[in-house]
């Protein structure tokens, strides 16, 4: 009787254990799939941005520039007496110029070619200059010998991460200043971001889209992220990315 | 040790010191045990301390030799304005005069450069 009881207990225990392992394995697979989906979303987003920028530039950009040439050429044909027509012409040209300027700005947001053409430090400086002008923020970039040979994938992703962090600071932090350090040490790209805003409770905000997007990008590059923030102490982020990682292929 | 996160200000003009602290204490930072803030000059450190609203920083680690105001002068100011705040000095030159001055002014400890982070970590955990 005792032996049968023991057997029953052993069987029950084994079944529970098997169920537990199966559930854990299922959760692991689910987590892996979600992570993979995030990778795909982020990398597709980047590809789509670049495709859209190219189409906009080649198609709408060219048409607008040609249109501007035609409208500008009209000015010689409008007689000086016809004030109304002159004003309409002037307005049209002004609207067209604003549209071209706006489109360039959108293109820049979609595909910051400046990262490739002038390097990451210049691109960050340029972005921060624009943002600080509109938002009364003090900004400081410290880049010590950041090498140009770091892969374009790392550079564009750091640029995107920087944009996300700056936007978060502006939206939520009420900060007075932002400081960024860009370094290259022991074949590692190191990006340190600090703001002196309100700070936040890391645990409460972990799932936020912005932070998820950032950590997905970091993971894609085989790097690590260390968030150091508390209410009242601003936000500090350190990202380390190995520059020779084979994972660095997603754009 | 209290359950609270230990908030520490590191003052050093050497740029890689900051990186070393961030790297060596990375696990503690991620686990929410330590929070580090950095200042690259004594002036910046004082300004930073003055901006803190709820003052619960517990420790300042300051280099002695810095351009502009040095660590000893910083120690004087910190001890006058925030007497409860503990201060440790980091120094590459173990100069007896500095050591005497700093001890007299209330510095808790001396940490030699290059910093032995394991020893520093244990010392901090022992203190708080």
C-alpha cells in the first residue's frame, strides 16, 4: 500500500514537473518570437524610412525644383504694371520655397545622410543645435577621437537612439541641459547620455515604447544598455556596442 | 546597509574616470543599488549639489588635483554647506600635507589612483 502511495506521489510530481518545464519552454519561445518580431519591426522601419526618403527626394523633390524654376522664370514675363499678378506670383513662389524647405526637413528626419557624409559627432551636434534652439536647452557633446571607420549600422542606430532620448527629455523631463559623450575604447563604441531633468522610476517605465525601441536597437547590435535614473536625479544612460560584432547587420 | 539606493557624486576632471566608474559599478547601477552622478570640476560639483531638491546624496568622491578649484577647497565648501555629506578623496599623489589637510577638514578616507574598485565598493557598503 505504501509503495503504491509513493508511486502515485512520484507520478504526480513528475507530471507537475513536466507541465512546469513545458510552460517555461513555451514562454521562452514566445519571448524569443516577440524579440524577433521587434527586431524585424525596427529594421523594417529603418529600411522603409530610407526608401521613402529616396522616393520623396527623387520624385517629389525633382518635380518641386523644376516647378520652382518655371515659376521663377515667370517673373520676367509679368509686366511691372500688373500688381495683382505680381503679388500672386510672389505668394506662389514663397509657398513653394516653404514647401521645399519643409520637404528637406522631412527628408532629413527620414534619412539623416549627414551621419554618413559628415560623421556621427557632426550629425549629433547638428541635431542638438536645432533642438536646443527651439527648446531652450543647453547642450554639450564631448567626443574624444571617435573614429570614422565604425560601421554605418552602428552610427545610424546610435543617431536614432540619440533622437529618441532627446525627444523623451524634451517631452517629459523638463530638463535644462543635455550632455552626450561619444567614445571609442577597447573596440567598443560608448555612448553616454545625461539630462538634468526630473528623472523617472525605471521600474515603472520599463515597457514604454521609446525605451523598448532603444533597447531593441542596442540588442540588435549585440550591445548593452545601462539606465541610471531616479526621480530628482535626471536620466543617465550608458550604451556599449562592440564595433566588430557580427550581429551589426541590421539597418 | 539601508535599502535605499546609494547616491554618489564623483568629481574628477579626468574623462576616463567617469567611464571606469560606470563600467565597474554597472551591475550595481542596473540592480538599483548605486546611482552615480559626475562633475568634471569642483565648481560644477557645487553647482550640481545646489540644484538637488530632495537632498539625499550620501557621498562625494573627489579628486584632489583639478584645474581651477582643487579637491581640498571643494571639501571645505561641502563640509560647510552639507555637513552630513561624507567625502572621500581620490588622489594619484599621496602627499602628506594634502592628507593632513583633508583629514582635518573632515575627509573620511583616501583612495589611491588607479582606483581599486572592488576595495572601494566594499568600503562604501561598509559605510552605509
